[in-house]
């Protein structure tokens, strides 16, 4: 049973058409992303796939059965497009992982590897719905920072602060519960380019929406330090977008296509310490950006610091 | 007749004496020889020293990076010896004995590779005995980590 809460929505957006079925999987975004990926592929140095074999523990290779724990310490922030919320400081970011023969754990994600060879891996994963962190300060994903539109809230509860409309009309803003998505994940390495494609469905019976996550990463510089460029997108079905960003009776968005680009630099300083910096820019789809509770159409995340490998 | 008898008796006596002399000489040589061997053996320092370590082997599991254990070294010798116990790679450890026939040394150590324990003379020049504690690492099974270009930290 969902607890309905009410919030006042800004009157300047009250005239928006209801039941708007805008699908932001637009040709424009698709072409933009494809062009960027082609550019990325052209810039990539040819790296031998033979580097993939795991002969010793490394950042790419895990010891089966051993927990790995590390923490990023530094300075950074993530912009918050939610109305009335301030940007999010990033200072301490923990990371925990465990790999068994088939199962694995990466922070809050659990997975099972069904197939694996040098180039391709097929996993089945269970992962939290990231959008909830937008509304709840105490969500675990606000501790274990993840990708996509994981917007970290600085507010205290589930309410979203919005302007009081002149008309005084009230609209319900439902609670956003913890959700989990599950589905297959295909990842690959091809000439140094790493790809990932997830097709996920919500399995905790909250909104039964779908999400597709895809990205490519390519090393631009690979010496002792490495500079890696990534690009990708998150596609959220209408059910997900409505669950998080819709307002019953006022705003009912369609699906959303959020492309992103990322640049990451890392430089190992010692066995345990690594210098790390990244910048991530995500363009929010109109279906999200037009929500009355959203004030910006993008999310930027920057961070620079060191990673300390605890074990 | 008497002359013949005396000659024959003398001849037998001479033979017997000759044989006895040979036996005696052989015994004497044998005695001298064995005594010289004993003398030589007892004259060389460090021979016959036995060194035993406990544990003999340290097995590391996948989660262990080092052996952290109490090592006991016990030595014995057939005669008084003056020597020092050293551990290769652990220069802080040196235990010496003067004119002892046995000794025991116990220390807690952390090591990640074979530990070589040596008994040397007091000048640390000559190795009198050595033993090693073998470090056996459980075969690490590795697998490739998940590729996550979508993840913000990867």
C-alpha cells in the first residue's frame, strides 16, 4: 500500500498537457550518441585483446572468493537538478566487491555469470533502481555512488520541495520505494573498447518498468596512467519515468533517453594508492527535464582524489 | 736329528711370530687409523649439527597474504659449539650460543615467502646448518572483473 503524500506544484506548469506520451528516444539523441561513439572509436589506439588473460590480481582481475574493499577520498560534486536542492559534495566513496566462481557482488549489485570468454561475458544481474536516491537522503546508493541518473539528494525525506502554486491546487506526490531491476547484461572487449548493454525489468512490483543501460569505453592514453573516455545512455520506460518524475493529475511523462559522456583518469601511485579523477555529464531527456520537480536538464559529476585499496 | 728338530721348531715359531706380528701390526694400524679419524672428526667445528624448525610448512589460503606464526628453531650438536642463528631477510634476528651442545629459539614472524634459517659460526662466515620453512600459497583462482563502462566510477 503506497502512502500518498501531497505537494503543491508550480502553477506556471499547470497548463501542461496531461497524459503526455512523449517518447524521448528521439532520432536527434540517437544520432548524437552514434556520432560520438564513432568519433571515440576512431580515436582509440589499437590494443591487443591478448591483454585480457588474468594471471595475477589486478584492477581488472579479481581473486575468486576474496572480498575487495576500497575507498575514494577527494573532492568533487554532483549537480542536483531537483528544484530546491543544492549540489552534492563527493568526499568519501566506498567500494566493495566480491567475485565467486559464478556469482559476484559489486556494491549493491548482485550478479551471476552465465557465460564468459576472452571477449564476451553474459551476466544476469539484480541492481537497484537508481532514481530513488533523488528523493531519499538515506538511500544506500547515496553511499555507494553508482552511474546513470543516480541523483543524490540532500533533503531529508521523500517530499520534493516545489513552489506553492497561485491557484493553491494540490497534487499527490507518491512515495518512491526501493526497487530492484533484473535482467541480462552483455559486456565485451574488442580491440581495447569495452562495451556494456543491460536490459532490465523492475522485479519488486512497484512500477514494472523497463530500463536499458548501454555504454562504450575506450582508452585514449595508456601508459602508467590511463585516460579513458566513455559514452552511453540510459533508456527508461514510461513506467519508470512516471513513477519517479510524474505527478498524478498534472504530469504524466513518457519514456526517457539520457545520453552521457565521461572522462576518467587514473594513475597508480603504489600498490594501494591510485590517483583518480573523472568528469561525467548526463543529458536528461525532456520527459524528465520537463517534470515540475526538475529545474535542470542535465547532471554533471566531477571528482578528483585518491583511491585507497583497503584489502 | 736334534738339529733338524730345532730348525723345524724355529721355523714354526718364526712363522707364528710373523703372523702374530702382522696381526698386531694390522691391529695397530687399524687402531691408529681409527683414532686419527675420530681425532679428525672431533677437530672440525660444526659437523654433526642438527637443525629442526617448526612449523615445517606454512600454507596460505586465498585470503592470506602473509604467514604470521610462531617459529621455533631447535639445534643440537655432538660437542660444544659456538654459533649464531640467523634468518635470511630478517636482519633483526640473531641469537648466539657459546659452547653449547643444543639450543632453542622461538620468535613470532610474518613472512610471505620461504623462510631460510641458518646456523653460522660466530664470525657469521660459515654456514654450519640451514633449514627452510616452505610457504605454500593456495592456488589463486582469478577471474576477470565485470566490465562496467556505464558505471560512473569505472
